[in-house]
């Protein structure tokens, strides 16, 4: 029972952390992004990746070590919709991460570097798409918690 509680707490806190990190990324992704703000964006994106990996571990910990048991999840199509939405979020996040890494590399080579407004706008759109996918994850999780799909 304690393991289930600790996994549930970790799972919720990590979702809140991801929401916070995505919000911070959107706040930093503004025209004129350069220097220290670009470096901060890179650190925040790394935190996002780490939190996402920990969320996967906590989530699957809940599936295989939690009180409801794997049978509750594995046979539930809503669980698989949640997994697909989270996988989509992960796939969408690849491009912003690669852009941020490239920008940081360019900024190290040229301290005056700043991504164009169009580049920033494109990455912002992807971060918004990540946020939308996360909303779907939360919706599916809420449905599962109420036994929908069983």
C-alpha cells in the first residue's frame, strides 16, 4: 500500500513539474531570445526530459507494482489512449529539444546569436502541441480513475 501511495504521489508531482516546465519554456520562447535566457531554456528543457523519463518510470511502476494491478490497465483501451497521447507528446518534444540544442551550440560559437522570430514561433507552436497532448493524457487518466474503458 505504501509503494502504491508513493508511486501515485510521484506520478502527480511529475505531471505538475512537466506543466511547470512547459510553461517556463513558453515564457522564455520570445523574440530576442539569446545569451543567458537561451542557456536557461536549455537547462529547463533538460529538466523536462528528465521529468518525463521519471514520469514514465512512476507510471509503469503504478501499473506493475500498484494496488490496482496490471490487469486494470493492460485491458483498458483508455490506458492505451493515454499511452499513445504521452508517446505523441514525447515525439513532438524531439524537435524543440533539437532546436534548443542547436541554438545553444550556435550561441557558444557566436555570443551575439539569437534565433529568428520565425524559428522561435515554430518551436512555440510545438510546445503548445506538447501541452495539448499533455491535456489529453490528463483527460484519459481521469477517465481511467473512474473505471471508464473497463
